[in-house]
């Protein structure tokens, strides 16, 4: 499994999983493996997410993304938890207040703009939103992980 995943939040797991640099701990790798097994996502799709910042298009890929977000606590019962996302960000980039402020702004904007359209579409929607605002705010890869 890749040691670094650039997806989208995830951040934060799709937010960060899809948008920001996501350095994974052993626990993080375990979460990815569990979700990969549960949703049968191909290794090629994971590699595309990492290398090309390409969001998943298959149903299994989208469900994998949401599974990862759930494992990291960014999604709970179909709802985005912006405070959990901010907490993870603060733990990793709290020593960079200007960057943290930008990341928190992205989290707040996407929380306000993206609703849960249904099965396995929420994570992708959050990630697209995060990628859009990250680009606008000149946020590149950020080391975030659990």
C-alpha cells in the first residue's frame, strides 16, 4: 500500500485524502487496507489518486473514499465533521498558523457548500470542493495523517 496518499480530504481523508498531502501512519495504512478490501478498489485507482490527484469514478472507488473518511472520523453517520477535520489539521500544521487558517477556511466553505447527495457521492463532492478552494488559496500538499 502506498505510504503517501494524495486524495482528497480528505483533507482529511477525502478532504485530505484527495486534496492535501497525507502521510499515513501504520493505523492509517490499516484503514486504507480495510476500505480497499471492503470496496474492491483496484490498486491502479489508488495509484491514480496518489500520483494524479484523480478522484475515483467507479462506485467502488467512491465508496472506498467515503470509507476512508469514516475511518478517520471526518464523516460520521453520513455527515461531515468539520471540527474533526480542523482538529486533525491543527495537530499536523498547528505550527503554521497562516496555513492552518487557510485549511480551516477550506473546511468551512466546503462544509457550507456540499451536501450529501446519496450513496458514496459525498466524499467525492467534499474532495472536489476542497481541491477547488485549495487551488484558489495556493494550498499545496500538507502532511496530514492519523
